[in-house]
C-alpha cells in the first residue's frame, strides 16, 4: 500500500483536518517535477523574483537554527511571537527553473507543520489539565478506600502511606528507582507524583522521616508531603457524582435537591472504582492516540521532504528534519511520561500489581474478523436464494394462488412470517450502512458507544441476516409442503405451530445468557431497548434515540407481534381462523403498538429539553407528536371507521410528512444549506459525488409518501391482497430508514470532526469544594 493511503487509513477520523495535508503537498511536488523539465523560457520571471524576495526578507525577523552549508537548499528558523513559536524554512534557489513551485512547496509545508504543532501542543495542554483532575480524583478514591476498608484508621494517620495494592509496592519502587534520570517535581502534574508518593515514602521515611524532598530544575525545593492523598478530614466536603442506573435511583436523584454526600458504603466505593477505571482507560487511550498522531505526522513530513530531495536532487530533508526533531512534535517525553504514570497507577490500584492484567485492560481492543463468518455468510446467502426459488416452484406447481385457501393463508399465516422478513431486511440495510460507514471512515462504533472490540462488522450483521433468512424460508417451505402433502396434512397442530416455534427460537437466541452468537452485542441491544421502555428515567444518548428511530420504521412488525399473541392465544390456529379484528382489545392495541415508537421519541425529546435547555428539542418533539396523531388517524381509517377518519388521516399525514421530511433533510442530514461551499448541500461531504445526496433527498420524499395508499383506498384493490400491500409499504419504510441511517450518522460524524471530538466524556465519580483543591 502506498504511504498516502496508509497515512489516511491510520488517521483518527475526527482529527483528520489536524493532520498534515500530505496529498496537497504531493500535488505541489508533482508541479515541481513538471516545471523542472526543460522548456522554452516564459514570462514568469517577475513571479519568481517576487517569491524570492518574500523568502529573503522573511528571514530578517527570525532566528536561524544553524548556518547554511554550501550544498543545502534551505535553512530553518524559529519565529517567536510572544509565547508562540512558528517554524519557517528559507529556500535559496528560487531563481532556478521551477523554483517558484519549490518556494510554494516549502511555504505550504511550513504552514502544515505549524498547524500540526499547534494542535499537538493544545492537546498536550488539555491532557495535562485532565491529568491534574484525575490525580485529585485518585487522591479522594484512595482516602475513600481507607475509610471503607479500614474505618478504624484515624484521620491524622492518613498521612502515612497506605499500601492498598500489596504486591504492587515493590515492583513500583523498582520501576521508579531504576530510572536513568532523576524526575523533578516542579512543572509536573500531581497525577504523575501520586503513585511515587505512596511507594517511595516507605523507604525514605526510615532515613529522613517525613521531610524527604527533591530539588527542582530551577533550584526550588518541594516536599513530598505537599502531594499526599486527600485527608479523611476532606471527605465530608466531597460529593458523589454517580449517575443513576435504575428507574428507582433516577427518581431518588430527581427528588434530591443536590448531589448526595459520601455514605462510605462498599457499593459506593465499587461504583466509584468503576468510574475511575473507565476514566483512566479513556485517558490512557487519549495519550496513546496523541503519541500516534505525533509519530504519523513526523513520518509524513519525513516522507514528503525525502520525496522532494528525490525529485529535485537537492539536500533539504536533513535540515528540515532536524528542525522537526527540535519541535514539540519531535519530543513526546511529556506524553510518554504520563503514559508510564497511568500504567503504574492503574496496575497498582486496579490490577492488584498484576502488570499483564492491567495492561490487557488498558490497551485498546481490536476486533479481528474471522474468515468463517465470510464463508458462512456466502453459504447462507446461497441457501436463501435456493429456498426462495424452491418456494416459487412449489407455489407455481401446486397452484396455491388459485386455491380456495389462498385468502385464509394470507390473512392468518402471511402476517406471522412477514415479521421475520421485516427483521431480515432491516439487518441487511444495517449491514449496508456499516459497510459504507467504514468505507467513508464514519466512526460509527464511537458514536454508538460500543465497547471496544465488540462492535459488529458488516459481514457479521450480514451473516446474522442470511442465517435468519435461511431459517425462516426453510420454515415457510416446510409449512407449505406439510399443508399440501396428504401424508402430513393431518398434523395440523404441528404445521400451524411452526411460526410460533420460529419466534420462540429467535427470542431464546436474543436472551441467551451464554457467550455465543455475539453476546455483547445482544446485551447492548437489550439494554438500549430497556432504556426505551423507561425513557423518561434515563439520560438520552445517541444509541438510544437512534434505536427508537429504527423502531418507528417497524410499526408493522409490532402489529405482527400483537397478531401472534391474538392468533395463538385466542384464535383457533389449528383451524386457521381468528376473530382478532372483531375483538375490541385487539383493536385498541392496534392503535397503541403503532403509536408507542413515536411516543418514546417524543418523551426522549422532552428529556433532552430538560437536560440541555435547547429549544430545538421542542420542535423535534412536536414533529414526533404530529406523527403520533397522523398514525392514529391512519389506523382509524384502516379499521374502516368512516369518511371523517379518512379526511383527518389525510390532513394529519400531510402535516406530519412535511415536518418529518424537512427535519430529516435540514437537521438530521444537515443539507439544503443555500450558502454552503456545495450549493444546497453542506460545506463538508464524505461522498465526492454530490448527485448521491440529491438522489437521497428525492428518495426520502417519495418513500415518505407511501402512506397515501391507505388514504386513497389502494388496500381494497382486487389485483393485490391487503396483507401483501401492507408488507410492501412496510418494506419501503425500512428501505427509507436504511438510507436515512447513513446520512444521519455522516452528519453526526462531521459535527464531531468540526469539534475534534474523538473520545467520550467519561463522568468522574467525585465533586468537591474549593478547599479540597
């Protein structure tokens, strides 16, 4: 793989704009190569002269790093502007053929390198502040551990170092004493010192008491006592900051006027340790990513200047790379030191001194795709196609469509199997979404909050969909065969129970507690679904409202589940008949199950309005509420409640369609920006072909109009059965949702890119007063 593609694949997607623009510099070098080829003289001398003067005079305000050698094409300088530093190079051969393009190359290279250095320094500063806050949180956690696990320890004894990790002490002391250089305290964060305090003091107190100190690089002296863990006297000023995890705890939290103080219970300590573990893991991975960012950009600079040397036969790479090495980007000592401190603290306090266990938890998990998944996906897909062909042949040969039981089959059996068809299609659309998200580097796993190493790939989702398709189609074929075969026709109870058995198998797989068939993903889905059931009592996250949006496109699947209960609970399924439509309870729930997904989204908007105070959630909630009314009106029309219901269904559906379509395109997708760089789209697009966006807009509008068939009375058409038409409309809505999914997450990803947000904000377990600081 060429370096340009490798460079792009290794980028943090949300930081893409902060990386060196390697492709642009490579394009300039291509112009340099073309301009250096022999050609007739032209009138570009003035331009070259102007650029040459710019470079010559720009060096008057800079400090030169090293004298220029005779065969060097450039010299490098550092420009000081207050506390800011910028790096410049001066090119001395602009009068040569193609020199103007070479001047442009170094100007762009300097600008890109300074951009990278500024971003790196900014991130290092942010991580240093975060390290300071984490050190305070660790101090409080250590004090809380002492209070909970050793309640008899007096307050004035806390200053004595307490070895909570036991076996970690000796190894940690050895790692500190084995350093080649003496680390100074001045200019370092307390997070780096906390672990040293707790391990080194035991040895030093025997020789020097509690007055052990080190001298800073500026001649100042700081005592270790200044950085001891928080005293037990400070714990009353600390408040717990653990988010409620159940509806009951949420209610208690909402009733309480403020955050509760510490209760010194083991459950409280355990939850605090869980939050600190997550915070340290996230912080450690930030450090690793920033270190990788530095290395990747240095490699890109090295590649591009060496490419320049090769094209021009000049010597510029050595001088330029010396400047890079002297820059903050070339020295990652601060980040490396923080990484070592995090490892030491985490291994001691959260891995009981077991380095292998601690590092296994800290390191980023990478999911490796198995070839067996790809193989069986192909096998299942082929089997599914073969089963479809077999079903078509059976229907044609036995003339099932012309049989007397056709209408009875479509009214009773078809809705049962269509449930699985809707699920299979939605899984296939989601598989396509994942494929295109990965192709265009949309970081879906980060936005959904998947645990590292557990997110499903498009192959795995496709494997699930094809596997379910094979199982469903095999049941359909066996059902048809048992029905028409005289030998098996008498076993009606068995044949009519096949759909119920299939549903039971599916539910058993979803709720299976064993570590098979992607257990982490199944439990993630169950947890998110439970959050939807208890919507007002949980904070609304992207994965929750995204799942709720998926359910709004599965209204017919919910109605099929309702029909399962009615058909097998109160219907005469052996005789293939039911009285569900005459049942008032069924009719009432026919309304309810269609409204539930939209009502959940309305409540989520209300919860977000309370938390975020953003008025846009009011309009979003009104959009979903208008859809609730429209669905209720259309349901009444479907149940043949009269012309009034049809008129109300038409009016409410028009309002809901207009508001929903506008919100989809303008807010969810971020399109139709008149003054954007891409007219009527948006400034940033992940797909270069703009016609794709306009086609998606048109498709979204057309597919949203599928409701018209119920208002216009197409369901009573003689050429197609009512249940078949209902299934077609449901399929069109699922396809629309699949298209919506891609552009919705693309817009969310671009918002993260604009804010350089590549990591989750992990809540810390403690709040404290100023005196604790």
